[in-house]
C-alpha cells in the first residue's frame, strides 16, 4: 500500500506580489490556528530549504511555538573533518592539483583550508561545471589531478556523467575522491538518536526528484512521522508547512508530495541508472553523525582505477585537531547556530571556523546573513 | 551550482542535448539525457546543466484558488492516489 | 608572426620609447601628455577630488567595452559621484609578456574613445612588462583628478528619517554578465555590461537638487554593499523593498542559474542616491531625461538614525537583514 499521497500546487510561475502577500497572510493565519498553543518541531534536510527559509524570513511570521530546525542538508557541511584533512594532506604530500566546485575550498581543516593552500601557491582550482576538470587534465598531461566529488543525490548524476567521459577519454591523470552521501540513511540516524523530538519532516524537493517520493515511505512508516515533500518557492514552503501541520495534528503518518510538478513516485529512473553505472553504495563519514553504513557512494569496480584514495593513500594517520566549532551539533539540530559560543564572534562568513558558516547552504551562514535581528 | 531553475526547452538537438531559453532570446545548452521524453515547449528543472525532471503543471491547483479555499475555510487538498 | 609585447618593451629603452611616441601619443595625444616629462605639469585651483583604481578584469574584452574603457569610465565615475568634474587621468599598464600588440592597440583605441567622449585627458602614465604567468594579460592602474564646484559638494548634508533611496537603473548587470562570459555561456546582444559614465546625469542632478545627500557608484559588492556602507557611515537604518528593485529579466534568470543575488552583483554605470523625500519625484522625472538613468527608481528609505542596519522587505511581505557581501563570491570582475 502506497503511503505517498500527492497534492498538486502549481506555483511555478511568478505570481504578482499582491497575490503572494495575500496568500502568505491567509496561510499563516491558518497555520497559527492549527498550532494553537502547543509546541511542535519540524526539520528540513535540504540546504536549499535551509537557505530559503532564512532568506524569506519565514520564522519571523510563523508562530514561535512552531520550531523549524535545520538538519544535515548541506553537502559541504556534512563533510567530515577527516575528509577535509585528507584533501589538505593530499595536496601537501603530493605534487598534484585539486579541482573542486563550490564552497569546500573555504572549509578550515586541522591545519588550513584549501583556499589558504591556493594562496600559498598550491594548485587548487574551483570549477562551476565538473566537466571542466577534463579540460584541465587534458591540457596538463604530466600532472595528476584529483576531482573532489561533493553532493547529495541531486548532484551525483552529473558527476557520474563526468566520470563516464573521463573513462571514455582514457585519461590517466585525473582521479576522483567521492565524498557523496545519501539523505535517507542520515534521516534515520537522526530519528533513531531521539536527541531532538521531531513531529514532522520537510522533505527535500530535488533529492526526491531523483530518488522518488517512494524513497521515504519506509521511514515514514517505521517512525510513524509525517513527511511532506515541498518545493523551494516561499509559497511552496508555506503551503507545505501547513499541510505538514495538518497531518501532525491529525496524527497521520506517511509521505505527502506537494512538489508534484517535479517529484514523481519512482523518481528519475535514468538518473538512478546513471548513478549506479559508476558508483555503488558504501558507508560514509558524516560530520556530526559519525560513520553511517550504506549512506555514501564509492566508485564501483568499473571505475575503481580513478579512486583517489587508492591511488594516493595517506602515508600517515590523520589526527583531527579538536576545535571549538560546533557544526556537528548544529547539523543534528541539537543546538541552533546562535547557541554556539563562536557564532558571530570568532566565527563569521569572512572568518569561518567550520563548514556551517562557510557554505551558502549552511545553517550558521543562513542565520548570520538573514536572521541577525 | 545551486538551486534548480525551471527553463523552457526551445529546441531539441539530439537525445542528449537541447537548447533552453533564458529570456530575451538568450539560450543555454543543457543535457537532457536524464529526461528523454522532454519535448520542445516543455519546462524542465535544470540543475548543474542537466534537466532532472519535466515540470508537470497538469491538474495543478492555482495559488489564487488556494487563497479562496483558505478564506472560505474550505481547504480541499485535491489528493490523488 | 604576430607582434607581441616582450619583456624588453618595459625596460625603458628604445622599444619603450617607440611604443610611447608612436602608439600612446597616437591615441592619447594632448598638450600635457605630449610634453612627455616625468610628471604631468598643470595648474588647477578650487576644491579637488583625487581617486585611484586598479583594473584586473578578465576577460579583458567583453560586450559593452574592455579593460581600457572600463578604466576610464570607472575612474571618472569615482570623481563624478563626489561632485567632481573629471579632468585628468593617469594610466599605468602592467603587461604580461606575450600580449599581442594589436590587443594593446585595441585597448588604447578604446581608452582614447572613452576619454574623448567624456572630455578627460590622459596626462601621464607608465608601462611595465612582467614575465609570463606573473601577470594576467594586462592590469591597469589609474588615478584621476577633478574639480568640485561648491554647489555640487553634498558631503556635509545630513541624512534624515524618511530620506529616500534611489538607484539610477536596473541593477546587477555587469557582474552577472562577466560571470556568464567566464563560464563560456553564449548570450545575445541584450546581455552586456552596463558600463557608462554616470557623470552625465549625476553632475546635472547635483546642480539642480540641493536635496541630494549622498551618491556612490555600486561597483564591487553591488547595491547591498553600498547600502551597508551608508548605514555604517551615517549610523542609519535603511529599509528597501524587494519588489521595487529594478532588475532585467535576463539578470534574474542568470542569478538563479549562478546562485548570485543581483543585489550583490557589480554595476559599472549605476549609482545609489540618498535624497530628500520632498524632492524625490522631481528627481526621478529629471533623471528620466538621461540615457543611463531613464529607469531610476525609489527602492526604499531611511527608517531611523539609531543604529547601522539594512533591511529587505521580501516579496511575501516579511522583513529580513540585508548584509554586505561576505567573502569572495565573484571572480575578478572590475
């Protein structure tokens, strides 16, 4: 029996600002009615939701007793200290170039960040499209490069496509470090830990586009919790939160898909096929959550020759330096960003102490940029 | 590469490539291998240069309709399956 | 074989002399420069404005201009926004060896055209050549001098509650366009830099309206950063509305694809103005007469003089903080 129901809200095209404001007013009133004076906690597992919730200041209009907590939804943020240090050591110990995309270069490791190494003269490049790594490797055939693969299920198909091209071209100097992670296992670990009592879950819109709304059924059933998949426009999120509350109050559990325009029950089969042409499921080390079995992706046998960890094993064990950064606790929803003693003092976007402040999808960055009043 | 962005396909080049409209006649080449059924005129969700879904607006309820139902305290969820 | 700039061009010898006398003077000649002394010598009186800038943009040629015209307009803009009529500019080139001479000629021509258009003279300069990979094609450093007529000097005017915030036109074009260029995305003729000389409308505006309290061009860091600078300098709270900020459709699309908010994207032909509310409508009507400011719009106002803060009213009616640009989102764009 499918636990997934769909509610189709067409909010794709730009609505005029008057309609948006009217809708916001009406739905927030309804939400307030539903919430009453009880307390509820709902969590989102997608960095873009984290960012948009803050960008549209949703917490400022929703009742205070409805708490929106951010979970581990930011791929850069959940990269473990050991993995960051591995990449730093990779560059320090070998004469190779590192190619990444996104914010990871500003994440501080025990010794330094990649951007610091770049300033020191090390070969660290940021690309916007992973396919550019092929051009870089081809134009410098005598140098080795490692492409750092970060991202959840939404981004993995693009990297799989890149790796297939790397293999087709028989490149001998471009290797891959897979730091990819899968969202559902992390969700389960969080629900198992019971550190934060969750009443409902805001389901990620584009991860679900790839893995399908069905991917959440087992979790909703096992933990008897309502799960509402929603899109990223503010009206998508407000509507979705309203539906989620309705389910919480009626004590219903299951999966509701309000992002039907993009998310299908089975997800994107082609994307999933492409992922498994190149990767297979493995365990992964999550900042804040530890090692979770079956929660990551590693290169499968056909692509093992490109595995950076095999080609460049570490010569010495990494001792991760303990810092005061509490990103791990923020990621589990145990503390809010402003409850970290470093927040907005020693730790700001211009001088981040951890990935939650570095990444544009990080919870600390979102709070700092948008919610400081 | 961040948020996905909805773009309209204005030309299919082959089974893997299409041209999407960026507004004012500007275009972006996108990879459509993950959405092989995409046709000219379809809107697709594009992430990192790939379309990850064809945007379906069939039988969708309109925001304005929702506003009405909220005001009249008559919120139907238009549930399917 | 294509003629290239070699290291020897920068050493001050024969090649350098030829470069100056044949090429620079050909494009930039004026009585002061023609003297070719170690310093430009001239007489000036009055209140002077003096600015300096460096241009490291890549790509060096782009739609709407190149690094040469950018260096002229950019320098002149810095002068115009403080009420100065730009008069003299210095140009220092740091050229990476291997730059094709024809590229240098293109840049010189572009500088010449821009300078003539806005009636400034390049009166002195310098050229150095660095080894391959120690530069990036060409860097240009400028300085500029202008004269401020007293009626245009807005510096001592007080900013009050209810003063309006005006932007002189559609925002975010230069920064986002350069990003698209750098990513190799094809764009049509609508998509280009907004580079232009703002003095054309700023100086007449200052002549006609005593209620102009502050003007700044919104280059690196965009409008959001300028608003934060105003807030901190004057200790005021500013509120702007998302719905009112004028943005072209292609800029909105590009911003969604690249994940960059247009409020943080650089402009090279736009200014932020703080003005007296009572003169606001007349100011807008006045600005409509100029090509670069035809779409000038009020986007917000000063709401208090208690503390330095900038707020944004979102399209759904909520209010949040608008911070200045943090960190390094954009590559070299000006």
